[in-house]
């Protein structure tokens, strides 16, 4: 039995959470088309007869502009601080700028942790785009001074599953520890209460547009799990009265849709009846206020 910790980092929206979910084969982290979906370092655990991999999905790398952004950056840094393997993800669909490359180079500086580069979204990019990327990045497979070498560059698709097995096999070969860190059956380090909050946030991110989604937070006020049912009461926190009106929607249509989709997703997760009551609260500028942030669980 081998085990180890695998950190997944990369810019926002490249598919880090999708990749962790694919590698584990279960939906652990929420995924959305909006950047900055993941706000906490979230562990996802894959246990088989031969190994236990503990993945750490992290918030996208970016320069923070708010207190929430600073919290997210800290989560990323501390989340991958002592990992055994690092996976850097880029979006194969996007133009690779000098800034993107500099970021990868920086991560490889004096870095003795085995590091893999994943070029994701190959289903959209196609090999006409992927080949030039591979060509441009292949120099990173050779060490240069204090810049360590990448172990491999692997094109993947989380949409159709291409090369996920290949990546997983590489990662298995890096596992060195011989203890089981989590009991068999554990899929994440997070509580069901946290996971439910994330599910509601995912549905809100999915249906809301423009600047509203980024200003949304979730507080679970009640989480009452019984033998055959779960009662959840939650506040969707937003930054402005105008956002509150959008979240509620005409005749309450929007909040109803978010609530119903969340309820169904939570039901699938817990395999019990779910009663969900959602409220919308305005907390002006919460993303910059420490006391509000701690109410939302973004603390430390
Ligand atoms: N076509 C395609 N879309 C993908 C792939 N992987 C992820 N996506 C989509 O890309 C978007 C972002 O995916 P996430 O997994 O949330 O990305 P992330 O890197 O975790 O994003 P943040 O948490 O915001 O940093 C979602 O709409 C995904 O469905 C892929 O391989 N192909
Ligand atoms: Mg994510």
C-alpha cells in the first residue's frame, strides 16, 4: 500500500477541480464556467487496494484584489506546501502568454517536488493547437540551473477522459509513503455540511451572470441530518440590494431554480430526502470585511 499527497494548481478556470474529480471518479469539488469557483483548498481521496492518493484542489492562481482573494491565495499556498507531487494545469485552448510561462517557470524554481504539467481541454483545442504548445513547453523537461525539470507534459481532457488514466499511472508511480492517511470510504476531508454549501454555490454560479456570481457567499445556518432526511437552511450572501433582486428573480423564479437544482444535487449526494430553505442576505462589501468572511468560513 503506497500513499501520498498530490497538489493541483493553475490559473482560474483551467479545469483543476474537474481534473481532481476525474482522477478520483467522483464529484468532490464544484465546477463552473465562471473563474474563481474554488475558494478553499479541498482534499479529494482515492483509495484502492494498492494505493491511497490524496489530491488537493486549490483556488486558481491570481493576484488578490480583496480580502477573500488573499484568503484564497493563502489556501493555495498552504494547501500545496508539503505535497509529494505537484500537478500544474493549463488550458490547451488558451493562448500561452509569456506571463503564463513565467508562472510555470517560477513554480519549478528550486522545486524538488516531482512536477507534472497537464494541458487540459484537448477535446476543444484539438491537436493543431496542442502540438505547438507541447513544442513550446518541451524545454521545461530539461533542468536549467536552479529551474528544475518537469517530469512529464500530459495533454488531457476532463470532458472525454483522454489521458486521465495515463496521468493517474504517473502519479501512482510517485507515491512513497506506506501509511493510509484516511479510512477507506472517505472521499474528502470536508464535512457534508460544507459540501452542501458548495453545491448551492455551484448552482448559483451556474445560473447567475455578470458580476453577481463573484460576490456570492454561502452560510449554512441549519444542517439537521436524520435517518431518512436532511434539513438544510442556508443564506446566499450578496454584496448589493440590486444583486439580491437578481438572485431572487422575477416572482422568485431564480431562487426557486437555484434551490430546486441544489436540492436535487444534495439528494443525490446523501441519498435521502432533502428539505432546503434558502434566504438571500445583503452584506455590503463582505469580501473585504474580516468578520463577514469568518461568518462565511473564509478564515485562517
Ligand atoms: N471542454 C472542456 N471543458 C472543460 C474541461 N475541463 C474543465 N472544463 C470546463 O472548464 C470550466 C472550469 O472548470 P473547473 O474545473 O471549475 O476549473 P478550475 O480550474 O477548478 O477553476 P477555478 O476553481 O475557478 O480556479 C468548467 O465549465 C468545466 O466544465 C475539459 O477537459 N474540456
Ligand atoms: Mg476549481
